[in-house]
């Protein structure tokens, strides 16, 4: 009965979503306070029943109830309990239920944390979120029900979770990524509510900003976790391959990054209103596009969940309704939005606008490279491959330009900045960036490599500007400079943390790509291979047994200049269910480099094909991402967002600003 209870819970949640989409919205136009207040109770109900459905599916997995078709497809009785728990989102139906749970959770959170907002705004925001819940719940109940039974043909054993997904990172990666993906729906709802109200002012931007920042922080960490998982789990040593599904999560991140900064300008200066609304609409639309790509069957990827075109048609139709409807509302309401503030060419507003443009250009480049092969194939033009060379040719220079202007914009003043002041402030970070770039370029190359110098210099430029700005602001305050370093507001710490994180990611990504050393060799017991400054000695393999697999584990001793620095144990695993063979790479990480080894095929007589990498500074990529995500959560914790006051009585309708 557990599966049936979960199915009923989804139906009840759908009914409550219809009420949430209709009653508060009608109440907001009729100034009916009771109807508007019902939005919070209805949002709570949707969350409770979706949560109940998710709990029922989880119980089915933990009990290995293979009469449920989805459990039989993605689980196995030999799976460790923690992989049974994560197997709930290991396939299409369960991952979509997780998506809906996240959407219901964000809706419930908005209902709980919006007590200081006008009731009219809250009602409209929750109604829009209720409409989104309707679309996703209908999709799941009509095309992707996770509670379908296999009776009477219940199998005695399940097919097992994809071995690629039997990894600790997978326990965290999808939930964190979905928190960011789905969190963008909140800003979409705020944007539509603001358009319907005709009120797009500093107060609206201040209400929206923490939600955008929270979603951006989760999305940052989710993408970083996925990149790290791909790096050590897939066995090819890369951290980004421009896979269409990777791009599907990266495009909303680019637009949400622009949104976070645009909201700051709208809040503080009252400009970029129309642009900010468009960014909120497009950020969520891109997350829907990513959902379509993953679940429509139009692409093949290790990340893809479904191959049923009928599901893709439903999502594509819903995407059309959401995007088309929101843009129609925008077209009708946008002419009423006017910005009265002005700013000069050398101002923070201008540099933020420039960086917004660069982020959107990067997104459009990625979008073109992702969709063009699909469109060409659909039009009978043949299969066209768009790979890393295309993306890197555009992405790298644009990101370097973005980072350069970020350094200037972060210390510019609102309205107008004096060129002399900027020059006096920036000369020292510029010298530091040039020197550090040269140092790193010569340290990790036999000869000077200008690309390595440029990536390192731009990354250190962002870091140096951020640290100098921090020191400068501390010195400007009364008292001890050192003490004042820890007496700034949360928003400033968030900016410094996120910008330093970006600088470190640029350094790590650039240097690991340029100076990485690779060797694919055959190694027998006792043989060695030299890669970079390191010697890898293969001492043979031993058989090991896991909870649901057996493996050959290599023993490799790594030394440098005659001194042992690490021992690596890569594995070649064979899983009991299905006999799938998987590579488990071994990585020894430090702040300056990674030693990476993956096993290929057994070549007989104890010899194996192995792949060996030495990757400098690659850990800086994920360290930088962690700092960026941490910076986002610091921004959300700013006490200003806990002091929002209701600007109008609950019963008064919002009038155009």
C-alpha cells in the first residue's frame, strides 16, 4: 500500500496546486484578504503531500519493493543502504519527484519567510509557484509516475543502480543542483508578480535579491560537485567536457550570475528594471530548457535520465507556455517601467552592465553550440559535432575579459568614478598580477607560455583587487585596521569571497588545462613510468571485494627525486548485477597538484593499460567554487534581509511605482 499512498498524495498535491494557483491570485485582484492569506496554508499543503509521496518512494527503495517498476529498474537488494537512498533520484521518475519536492519546498519556504512582505505580493508570488507545481505534477502523473506497479510480474531482483552513480558525490550532487535549478523559480515568480502589480522598485529588488542569491549559491555548489564527480569517477581525468547536460546547468548559472548583480543595481540605484525582469524570466526558462534536454531523449549523455520523446513534447509545451506567457506579460507591462537615475561611463553601474552583457554573450554562445547540432539533425542536415574547440575558442577570452572588468567594477563608485582614483587604486594589484603570472608560468613550464601567464595574471588580478579593496575599506574606518577587517557588513564579505573564488577558479582551470601532463602506457609489475617530475612504480594488483562488486586494485608507489610522496590504488570493478565493468580512479591531491591514475584493460601476464596525469592547481577550481557558493550564503545571511518591513497594509493593493 505504500506505493498507492504515494500516488494518492501526488493527486492531492495536484488538487491543492490548482487551488494555490487560482484562489490567492483572484483574491489579490479583489482585495479579499482571506483568499490571499489562504496562499500560505495551500503552499504548506502542497509541500506536505509531495513530501509524503517522496517518503513513500524512499520507503519502497529501502524495503527493496521490486513490485514498483521504478524501484525494480534502479535498485538492487545488494545495494548499500545509502545508495538505496540516493537511488531514489537515480532515474527519470524519481529525479523528477525530487525536482517537484524541491519546488514545493521553495514554495513553502517563501510562504514561511515572507511575513514582512505585502500580502498582495505574497499571494501573487505563491500563485505563480502554484501554477508551476501544476505543470510539473501533471507531467509526473501523466507520463512519469514513479509508483507504477509491475504486478503480477514482480521480479525477484532489481536491475541495480547505474554503477557510475554508486558514488558518495552522487548522494549530494543532484539535490544540491536541483536546489539551485528549482530555486530560480522563486525569482521568476517574483518577476511575474511584480509585472502584474506594476511595481518594480528598490523594495521589490530587495525582496527578490536573497532568493536569487540562494539559488545561485546552490547552483554553484551543485555544478562544482558534478564537475568533481566527473573528474574522479569517469576515469578520463577531465573536469568539464562541454557535454550538453553540463551546458544545461551552466547556462542558468551564467544568467543567474547576471541576475544577482543586476538586482543589486536595481535595489541601490533604481535602474536596469526591465533588464532585471528579463534575466529572472530567462534564468528559469533555461532551467526548464535543461529539463527538456535531459528528459526528452534528444541527447545522449551519462547525465541524461530519459529517452522517451513523448515526455519531451510535454516539457517543450510547458516551456512554451511559461516562456511565451511571461514574455507576453512583460511586453504589456514593460512600457510602464521607467528609470530616472543616470550614471556615467566610468561608474559601477556601467561596469556591471558590461559584465552582464558578457555573461549573456557567453550564455548565447553555449546555447548555440548546444542546440545547433540538435536543430541541424532535426532538419536533415546530418549529424554535426560541436565540441570543446568551439566552446573554448569563445569562452576563454570572454571569461578573461569578464574577470578583468570585474576587478575594475568591484571598486568603482556609483554614478561616476574618477579615472585618477581608479588608477591609484589598481596599479598595485596590476603589478602583483603580472609578477605572479610570470612566476607561475615559469614554474610550470620549460619555457614561457603566454596563455599560462595570462590565465594566472587575470586570476591573481581579481584576487589582488578584492584583497586591496578589503584592506582599503578597513583602513578608512576608525580604530585598528586589523580589527576593522572583521567589522564589515555581510554583503561586502560575500562579494570579496565570491570574487576571490572566481579568481582561484580561473587560475585552476587555466593552469590545469595548459600544464597538465598525461601518459597512456602499459605497465607490468615492477615497471615504472615518469610523468612530469614524478615516477610511478606499478607493484601489481590484488583482488578486493565490495558490498556489490569485486575489483582488481593496483598498488602504485609515486616518488619524486627519490622520495616517496604518495601511494595510489586505482580499481577495475565488476558489479555482480549485470556484470558491468567500471573504472575507479585514484587521486592524490594537494594544493599545488593532483596525481591521477586510472586503470584500463587487463593486457595479460599481470600487465594493465593505465592512464596517468599530473595536474597542477586543479584543486583550485573546486576551492574557488566553494568560496563562491560560501559567498552567496553569506550574502543571504545579511541582516538587512531580516529587517524588511511591510511597506503597505496587507489589504491595500499594490499600485504602480
